[in-house]
């Protein structure tokens, strides 16, 4: 186990920033901590780095308890949100900072800086001022400054925030490659679900100081553990309802637009008959047809909006009770027009059910 | 026919050089011409008390540099102001650092409080030090009371160190403010990054805080060093024998000895000295490193 957090609590005055956080990351894994601003995700990262001390709990790195070790005694290195490049030092001196502090001799410093600069393709910027390079290049310098120390764990605090969308997407691919190449553990904090999906081996979704779900990308996407995770990652259609029957592997829910069936493995909690629940279905899991098919979970609807945006076409449909539902498909020519009456259906395995007290 | 307002504005707008006239005239009349006159006087010939004739001679400069007294006074001046400046930075830095890092929200009020003594008349402030450092002052009374000394000693006042203390009191806010501004502009994340990369507190201070504070240090030196070099009221009032500074010498030559050519030559030398010292400071602190 490369990194292990045990029962981490952190309070700022009366505010609980982190509540009973438990986390395990294996060596060589890339964990993304995903949460909105104020969710405690940066505080968590700062606790791992040692810039902040937890009020309760333990931080273990490679099995060693480092909870009360200062940042400079930990095998971690952090890439800051504002990058925190030293403005009075040039690119080379910035990257070499940690090595020089560790009193490496000049030759060794030069070799290691050149090596990491080559890896990040900034080797011809080494004598430039950090003020006179582009945002993307500054990014690389910050990464190089940390990677040159060969940290066991690299911590990244929304480092791509300042870049435009196109550049960010390029960086995702490159970071992922880089992480495989250096093969150490990375913990990446972001509020952007697309970034999380693009980078992560594992995702930890955090909200109001609590880990909502820790799992692989597929687990988090296909089977979100809570309503918050379901609405935070990807798009999800929600229907409110009441449980009418629990029988073996099948759960039936009565909603204002009709009966919905779900398989038990997707049901969170143990709802009993009569319990209020929310049903969630991903837009791409819904089929749309002109005539009703024999499947369970079939509803009638009317097309109210069609939006083609490149790869995906999004249909917005109006259900009989006036609520709306979203459907996404990659096929473009389905021949529907606004106002058409259609039938929609989905498989019980794609239905997530959450108990809403 | 009078031109319309709009017409006049376009006419002026096309002639940008007109904008330069007021400021240039002001500087020319009140700054460059007086300095040129000062320099010109320094080449005149001294005849006797308040009598001199126009000439182009270097004898005033020669007299200044060949006299052991005048050069010693100049070096003494640089020494006293240098000590004061160094102590000011040493005292001012922790104050500025504290304000910048720990009292951010009410920093403006603290700076304002620091500026209040500056509003008190300059001479009164100097005299006030006599009640502290003088023979019957607080310091002596205290030392006698606690039994460290038997009777008041005249050693705390009328010497060069009294000048250092009074000068420091005079200029402290002007050192703290630029240092504070420099320190405030250093993002917290830079300190954290340095710690994260392995630097201890001392290493962070030496490698991050101090270098990034150079503009503030340099500004403080600009503000304090130059006027303090030409100071004559403080040494006259508290300096005594060991605190005779070049400002006193110029004043003396100008008003008592009536040797204006020598006084102006000394002024020009003082001006040159200030420029050289500032030049050296810029060289050492490397102002340009921050703007490359």
C-alpha cells in the first residue's frame, strides 16, 4: 500500500472540513479526488503533503506513519494550483531547487534536471525566466520541479485550472502517459468530472468533507453509490417514486409516469415496500422506438428538443406528467422530429435506486 | 475668430509635445537650473568671508580631498548612515514580515499607527530623545534607580550612536512600508512549495523570502539613505563631537565660514557619493533580476 489514510478528521473552528476519511492507494495508481469547491478535497491533499495536520487520524506512506512529519520529511511532492514557481529563479533553477536543497553535487543536479526536462519537452527553455514562458510550459516546469525528486507520491492540486479546454485535453493524455512512464503513485485533485474520467485509475468522490465513493471509473460511473455521486458524475435522469414490491432479485417502483423495474444489485440500501426512492437512469442507456416494445420499463413520451453536437445527439423528451427526460445516442439519423410520439425503454440492470428518506 | 472648444482640443491633440511643457518647465526651473547653479558655484574662487569671484577652478575640490578633516567627515557620515540603515533593515524586516503574514486584515491600521509619530514636528521629535537619552533622561534615571550606575552618565547622548537612534526613529515607517509591500506580494504557496521541496524554514527565508524582498530593500535604501546622508539637524542637535556629519560641514561653510564655493563643492561631492552608493546597492541587489 503506497498511501493509506485512516479516519482522518479536520476541523477549522466550528467547520468540519474532513469527516472520517479513509483512503487506500496502491503503488503506481492514479487516484483522482473529485469534488466541488469547498468539499475538502484540497485540505485532504494538503494533509497528505504535510502542509496541514489532521485533528484526528493517521497518514501512512509506504507503511510508515508520517502524520506529524513536516512536508520536507515526506516522500511526497506537490504541484500547486497556482503552480508556485519561484519568480526570481529561471526554469533550470526552479527545477533544480529541491535537488540543491538536498545538496546533490552540481553534475548530478545537471544530469537529473536535463533528464526530466527532456521527458517533459522543456529542455530548450532551461535558461528562460519563468515569467516569459507560456501557461502550458509553466505547467511542465512545475511538474518537472516535483518529478525531478522522484517522489513516491506526486500530489497535484488542480494544476490545469488555468489552461484552455483544448490544451487541457492534450495535457490529460500526456499526464496519463507520463504517470505510466514514471510509475509512481499520483493523487490528483479536481472539480472537473471529465478530467477525473480522463485521468483516473481510481476516483474518490468527496462531498462536504466525506468520501462518497471510492472506486474504479466504471464502478463510479455505472453504479454511483449515492444520489450526490449520481448527479455529480455524468448525466442522470431521475424519477421519484415509491417501492411497491420487493421480490427476489427484482424491485418494483411506482412512479408518476408508470412502473419501473430494477435489479437488486443496483439498489443502494435496503428499501422496503412503501419506501420513497429515487430512480436514476443514464441518458445513453435508454432506447427510443416508434412503436411500443414488449420490454418492461417502457414509457410513452413526446419529442420536445433535438440537439446534435458532433458525436452525440441529445433528445429531450416530455413524459405524460410534464417532466422531462434526456436521451443520448451516437446514431444521427433516427428520423424523429419535434412533437413526435415515441416510446422509450431501458433494461432493469441499468436502473439505480436510491432511498430518499 | 475664436476656435471652438472641440477645435482647440483636436489642435492640442495633434501636438502631443505641448503636454510636456508644464512638467518640463517645473523641473527645469526648480530642479535642473538650481543644481546646475550649484555645480557652477563649486568652480568659483574663494577670496575672503562671503567674497568669491567667478572662475573655473578645481581648487575647492582639491581642498576637500586633500584636507584630512573633510574626507574623514565624509567617511564618518557614510559610516553613521550605513549603521543606521543596516539596523533599520534588521529592525524593520521582522515588523514588516509580521504585518504581512499574520495581521493581513488590519494591516492598514497598523501602518497608519506607525505613521502617526511622523506627523509630529521633526525638531520636537529630536528633542524628545534628549528626555530619554540625556544626562537627566529616563535611561540614566532608570539605570541609577536599579543600581547599575551610581550617577547619571553623559555617554548616551551627544555622540554618533545617538544620531543612529534618532535617524532610525525618524525613518522606520519608510523602511517598513516598502518591505511590507514586497512581502505581501509573495504568495503563500511559494513558502509552501519551498517546504514541500525540502527547504527548512531558514532555507526558505534565505532562498525565497529574502531574494523576493529585494525591491523592497532597495526602495527602503533609496528613500532613507540619500536624505539621511545630507542630514544636518539631527547631528547638530544630538551628535556631539563624534557625530559631525557632512551636512554640518556644508552648513558651517555656507553660513558661518562664508565659503560658498567650498560648500557647493562639498554638496556636489555628497551628491556624487549618494549616486555611487545607490549604484553599488543596485548592482549588489540586482534589481534587474526581477524584471528579466
